[in-house]
C-alpha cells in the first residue's frame, strides 16, 4: 500500500512544485510506481510532467467534486503518473464548503489508488485553505520545502501550529 506525502507550505515560491515534480521523476526513474497529484489550481505540476492542462479529459477537480474515479483521470508520462489539475480547481474551495466531510474529499478520491502506487505526492497550493487541508488530511506524512531565510522560518512555525491543530482535530 502506497504512502501519500503532501508537499506543503503556505508560502509561495519556496519550491513545492519543483520538489514534487523532481522527486516524482527521480523515484520513477529508480523503478518506483509514483503518482503526482496536482492539487494546486495553477496546475504547474501538471505541465511540469509534460501534460497540457488544456487537453486533459478529467482533472483532480472532476475527481473530488464530480465523483469521477481517480483512475480515469490519471495521465501516464515518461516521468511518472500525474493526476492533473486545471483552472477549474480554483472554484473547488467554494464548492467544497457545503460538502459533508469537506476536508476528506481528496483522501476519499486517492484511496483506490494507494494500492497501485509506492508513493503519491500531493502538490498543495501556497495557502492554508480547504484544498491544502484536504492534502494534509489525505497525507500519511508531509514534506515542507523552505527557503533559508528568517521570514520563511517564521512562516514555518505558523505552519507547524496549523499542522498540530489539523492532526488533533481532523
């Protein structure tokens, strides 16, 4: 059964997507079955693995909001598999607000894929909102890229407080 690792930091530009894409490709090259779930509406992880986000049939939005089976949305690339994102993911937060177990929609969607992959990376958006909360609730562990500067470390302590609250309550 695969492990889900959320790549998370509320600060933008710290290398979350770059880390997720490069780890996916490197581990895939080592022979592991790796899936990158692009859960950021910017969809840079999708294009980072060479997928045109405008030409996909289904996205992670369709999986979490419209009930499309995750297996139907996975795109296979030479660098590893990707559950792609598209611009419609930006509206998912609003649509999830009224959903039952709204913070667990990604976890529910990824559950059938855990047996197929050694590792599933979730590239989270650069904020602490409902999409990121879904990524955290789906994850077995987290990876937090940070820049080596004072303000990044200050933000890390805020993130750690949030993570403790998520772990305690959800």
